[in-house]
C-alpha cells in the first residue's frame, strides 16, 4: 500500500506526510496502520439526487445540470497532524 511504501522509505506519517481518505468506512481505512483520517460525504443525498435526475430522464423530461452541496464530516484518525502540531513544529 501507499502507506507501507512511505514508511519503508522512512517517511513519517503524519510527521512528514499527511494522508486523507475519501472512503471512511472501507476495510483499508480502519485497518491500516496508521488508521486513515477520512472525509465522509452524504452519499445518501447524492444518490437520491442522481436517481431523481435519472428517473426524470427516463420519463423523457428535460434535466438541467445540478450541483449538490453537502457538508462533509471529518473523521479524525491517525494520518493527519492537527494544525496546532504543525504550527509548533514550524517554529522549531
């Protein structure tokens, strides 16, 4: 994996490199070492909008482009430093 390759090269995670996943519930995210920090999106809302648009298309309706904005949730784990830690390291 990417994390293993980085660690084998002496790259410290999260000391030298922060890694953020977009898939918080995957097996790899929760079983990797260090455990992946992740961003979780409201997939249910995105799927609802997509299927609604698809249904309209199948019914012969005109569908306009649509942007869906959601508030992602950060799942704090072990692969990203906190800003406080980054700030204190930059002063050293």
